[in-house]
């Protein structure tokens, strides 16, 4: 009797489950307020340039505003949206987390026009020698690892939301390996080289982006060589 | 019968459909290969310890134990992560080969979640697509055909065994949600006329993802502009395909829109554009197995009977393998 009743209920429970899943997918894929309150890297040159452009576009369209106004408004609205977002995602958060039906589809939302790339140099015989530059066959120490899609993701985030802990952790590993790979080196230096990408006309004219170094880290090679291998 | 009761009954009927398992099996194989690539590429680059082990034991990042399998096993230590990595490799291989039914798929899902999400700094969109797909394969039965399970059960790799169709419908829904929301998240003016449709050009100038020097794209800038516009329109226009599926499923109700949709199979253009987009990404950018896993979802756009037909496609008549009925006029 109970089995028959359950069998009759089955198709209805299936519909309920599918509706729950669909609602969960939609709710969890909506923009998270944290993205706008602190996840975008508001202070980065890329986002500041984006704000300037939107401000110019809106002003041209007759809506007088400034980059600071837009930023303040987006942050304010995001903070107001946060409680609503929390309310409609709460019923689904546990299900999507444990089932793997996690959402979050921010892909190339704001293309990076001020990228940062890691540069590795060693100090040998009184001069600096580059040992790693992106896309350089000549200076390719740790290139295989740094070209891996996981570490590409990490390097990309240095230009968006710089995190000192992960940066220091990664450059120390690279420096330690460099110290061992280049036995004549006395110092290993890892830095983030940041530049603005060029407009098409400038690239066609043969110009090269000019940038500047940030977060320079120097290590005494001998000390790194004495560290125990992990 | 009230409208609500009728709607509910139609949902019960639609989600109760069964079909051959070919589409779900192709989906399962693609997802299995993508998950294997995602894991193996890290191990083969010598990055297993660097990326997924805590800084106290050789990793570059200090990782939180989180609240899942990793925490339960004692945190992201080297021995825990090596064990989980090995289990994830074995179980995703089983998924690709169709061995072990839903149990191996569930193990693949949980171990992949544990490994890939251990370091939140390097989680990509492809990880989300993979875990969503694995969950749908746990709910469905991707091993009914084109699998070692079918071979062991029937002596043949191909089986006509019927499976529930609704997990395939959910895969289609997931794919369309991905495109739509990623399109709506594209807030930069670069994706729009205000930004001169310069988004793809700038993506190619950023060393983060490009496979090789892409400065030559400055010489074909108008093409990158066209690519930007098409990509954005394709993404934000994805819900139209959902509408098409709905119109086809309710064709007997008639109406101008349904007749217009019945005249053409929007999946053909959608698939052609999507394949071009993902092959383009695959050739120019290294975003892990993103294109591979995204294209695996495309198998679910087609019913099992359609997948075995050459893609001249056209209008599907009768109750097709896709579970979508053609208009009454076409059914004769």
C-alpha cells in the first residue's frame, strides 16, 4: 500500500526536485553583491579606466556624472541588493554547494588592459640576467608551470585583486627553484611588470608597451639553497 | 481541470519521458575527458604540490581546510591531497569509460570538488561546468550505452536501454544559464559600441590567457570587433533557444511564434556559432578544458535519435528523441 502510494508520488516529487534545482541554478547564477562591493578591484587602473569611460559615455548621452559618482552609486546599490540576494540564495546555497551545482559565470567581464606579468631575474657575475619572461622561448625558466591554466588564473588575479600572501608564496617557490637551477646566482629577483596594452594603431606602428615594476622581491640565493626541499 | 493542474500534469509527463541513453553517454564521455585533462594537466606540469597542498607542506598558498571532504580527512596536507588526487583521476577515468555506474560518478564528483576547490585562487569556470555535469550524471544514467558497463551487462558497448530524459533537459538549461549570465556580467564598455567592441582585441593583448603572441590581431582589428559583437549577442541571446524548446514542446497550442519557431531548427545555428566560438577560444587562449566541457553539453541539445542522424537536421517530426513534439500540422 505504502509502496504503491510512493510510486504514485514519485513523478510529482521529481517535478518538485527539478523545479528546486532550476530555481537554485538561477538564484545562484545572479551577480553576487560582493563582486561589486569589494571583488572588482575598484582601485586598479583597469576598473578606474572603465569608470572614466562609462562616465564619459553617460555624460555624452546627457547624464552628467563622474567616475567617483558611478563607483559610489554601484557600491551603494550593491550593499542594498546584498540582503535581497542573501534571502533568495539562502534556500539553495547548501544544495548547490554539496551537489557541485555551483554557479558563478564571470568570464572576461572586464577585459584586462593593465595586465601584470611575472619577471624572474638572477644576479650573476655582477649583472642581472632575465631567466623568465612570458612567451619567451629564450627566458623560459618555470615557463611550463607558469603557462599552466591554474597558474595563469593566479597570475591574472595579481593584476585584478592583488593578494600579498599568495603572491609572496608563489614568488618564493619560484625563487627557491631558480636559486637551485642557477648555482652561480647570488640573488634571485621576482617582480610584477605592469603595463597598459596598446591601441591597435600603436601596435601596427611597431610600438611596445612601456610598463613599470611592482612588488619586487629579492632573495639571497645561498639562503634559498639551504632551505629543505619540500 | 484548472490551468494550474494542466500545467502540473504536463510537467509530470514531460519529466517522466524516457529515451535511449546516447546523448547522455556522449555528454558523460566529454565531461570525463575534460575532468581528466583538468586534473592531469596539473600533475604533469609538476604542480600538484604547488597548487593544491597547503603552504606548510610545499604549496604556494596557505589553504583553509574548508568544510568538505578535505577538512574531514584532516586538511590539505600532502598525503591527503595526493590520495584524493589519485582517487579523482581513477574515478574520472571511470566516468569517461562508463564504468561503475553512478557510484563512480559520485566519487568523481566529490573528489573533484575536494581537489579542484582546495585552492580557491585557481578555480575556473570549467570547474563549475564539470561539477555541474557530474551532478547531472549522478542524477541521470550516462552509462546505459557506449560504456564498459553496457559491455559488461549485455556483451555489447551499445545498448538500447532507456534512461530518464530530464537530466539531459537540465544540462541544456545549465548551458543556457551559463551563456546568458556570463553575457549579462560583461559590464565593460568594451563589449558594447560605446567601447568600440574592443573586448576580444584586449583579451588577446593580455598575456594571462593567450597561447602565443597575439599582437598580429591589431592588423585584423575589425575582425576582432565583429567577434566581440557576435560573442556578446550569442551569449545574451541564449534564452531564445530556451524559448524555442518551449515553443516546440507546446506546439499543439498554435500561435504565430510557435509556427515561426517550427519553421527552423535554431539549434543548428546555435551549435554552429557555439562550436566556432569554442574552437576559437581553444586555438588562441589557454583557459584549461573550458571549451571541451562546454562543448560536451552540446550533445544534450540533441535527442538520442537525432544524434545518430547526419546533421542535415531540419524539422524533427513526431515525438522526437529530443522529447520535443513538432506542430500538429507536421505530425499529419
